C-alpha cells in the first residue's frame, strides 16, 4: 500500500507531541520530500503563507522563527535569507514563546507562529499590502518589507461562510485537484481517494462529475467480498463513503452491487467475538488481549477481526458512518452490527464529548486530537436511529469549545482535520468557532503557487512528495462544507 498511508496510519503509543513539537535530534526539521513541489526544501518546515518562507522553531530561542528556505520568485526572494531569524513584524518584536510538548495547555499556535500569522493577515488587509519584518542576520538587525500578491484578499469576518476569499480558493483548488487525477481514476492513496472525489462532488459543478465517477469506478474495481490486503479496512471505509455519496447524487444502479460487496466485506472484518482474535496477540500485544467478549466488541481495526492492539475508534467511527450511508442507499444493514459500532464509540466517549483511542474513556474533562470525535459526530448524525443525534451534537460542541488541537490529530492529522471539520459542521456555531480559531493555519498553509502545505504537527507522520496534494485536498474539502453539496453536509435527496 502507498507509503503515505503506511506512515500516516502507523500508531505510535510512545509519548505524543503537539503541533509545534520538535525533538532534540532534529525531527521533524530533517525530514525531506524527495519528489514534488517541496523537494527543494531541506527539511519539513513551517510554511509562512504566500511569503515564500519556510521556518523552523528551536528551544534556545523560543520567540524566533529560523529561516530554512526561501522559494524563488516569491515576496521574500532577495530580501530574506536562509539562516535569518525572524524576530518581529509590523515594528513589534515577538514576545510570546512557543510551547513545545503535548497537552491541553500546549495546543494551539501561541508564540511566533501565531504572531506572524496575525501580522500577515493585517498586511493582506492593508492598502499597501506590505509585510514589514524584523530580522536578526548574523547578530545585526535588518528590516525588510515584503510586497504581497494583489490576488490575495483577506478572509471576511463570516469565514468560511459568505467569504469571497474562501470561494476563490476552493474554486481554484477544485480545478487543480481534478487535473491531478491519475489515469486509473485514483489520486494515489485511500486518503486522497476519499476527500478529493467528495470535494469535487460537493462543488456541485457538472464539469467535475466525470472525475467523481471515475473515482467511484476505481473504488469499485479495487474492492470485493474477499481481500487480504494489509491495512485493508481503511480502503473499504473510503470506498463505502465515496460510493454511497456518488449513488445518492447520481442514482447509478451499478453502484448498488458494489456497495453490497463492500458491506459484506466490512461485516467479515468487524470484531464481534473472541474467535476473531489472532492468537499472536498474546505475544505481540499481551496487554491488549480482550479480557472478555464485550471488550472492543463492535469495532474495526486496521485489519480484519482483532490483531495487534485491536479495534480503534477512528476507523470504527468510519464503519458506523459507512453503514449509515449505505443504509440511505437502500443496502440492508444488520441493525445489531450497526448498533454495536455505535456502542463501541459511546463507550470511548467522556461526558464532555471527547472520544478516546479505543472503547474506554480518557477522562470526562480531557480532550486532545479531535479527528476521532469529528468522525463519530458525523457517524452519529447520519445514523438511521434518531437517538444518536444527541450524541453527535455532544461531539460537535466540544470541538467548538476546544478548537486548539484541530490541526494536530493523531496518526494522519490531515484526515483528522477533514473529519473533524465535517463532524463539527453539524452544529453551525461549533463549526464557525472551530474555523475562526484555526484561520491562522489556513492563512499560513497557503503557498505562493496557490496550493496548501502540510505543516509539522503532533506525530510528524507522512510528509513526502504527495503531502502537498493531500493538504490541498483537505483544505478544499473543508472549504466546500458550507455549500451543503453532500448528503453528509446537508444535501437533500429523494
């Protein structure tokens, strides 16, 4: 399977880290994309918006942004150099130190990252469109002015609703993403192949229907009732969601047979009994071996049954969502199986709405990466059982109340962002709060060429030649949510 997915889904039970986290050994700053638009950058560095600058953080000078790369033909070309330290903007020095580590008191961009984002946004909204930076160059103060592109408009207060900037970006990204589709109908891995076709379908544009149908047929051709692929459940969850939304939009009858196959396969991989436990678990993960038949009952893991540490909340939420969408398509879903998936998720949810890693609770006041909570929110919202709506809103409102860790979810942060935003969107106020608190991320992730960069994060997983494409896809997906172009985002279907 694609290298990105293998990295993104690899689970590190070791100490976690926040979105500004870095290690003394140089991670993530030393990671490099060997191909693609970021291959010229010597490391995985923070993108500073359309300026063309990439920077890293360090513990010795926590209020400095250390320049590691400057793209050619950008506002910073010839003015900012590799090795410069950005120590202030708009005539003000950065004073708040960044927070390196993991925890509820460390999430968010506070420090020079947030200060730079504020200065950039003010410059975009000014008449002169100049960003004034204060640099430390070999111990000497250097002041520079960066002229920002005229095409860049400020985000409006209603962001992302009724926002010209949001509209301009998503329309540009739709076209870009459609052009990246491979001849076989894929975009390269299951995460791309979930959110790019959903984004193009959500656009409501007829000119993208061919790309979405080709994606649906790709999913159909690569799924069956039997499959021994590694990390296979992720692929089938992606297929279920995309095929369901395509059927609900197109009513193409051929899709139903394909959905039936996907459903039958997912029934074989859902964990419902001790007989499905791989005997090797006693040796490889003895602490995870089920102590009774109820433990982790109803969930899905990376692979069929119970292997390794067993079923996990993120993919179980996708399974519940898959069943809910297939039910809307007319596929007969085993109610007992479906309810077992919801029960798994509810066992792992604290009273505040935070969904932990498995089917146990992290704590009634704890919260962290919200990808799981967002996926569970949309799964419960789409449930054919109305009683689940209350649980869905519990998740959504927590994300609006604690939006700081939005771009910092476990394993695959970009997948977590997409599902987190989707789940929060069931409650408009929560979605607005989530997006407003993280406007800095979208502002800084935008690159000079109009695509979006994958910023360093908690796990620092999956950075490579296709990371720019995924960050671009997830941004387009999130910006398309207000259009209500999918059944999951409020589209009405017969």
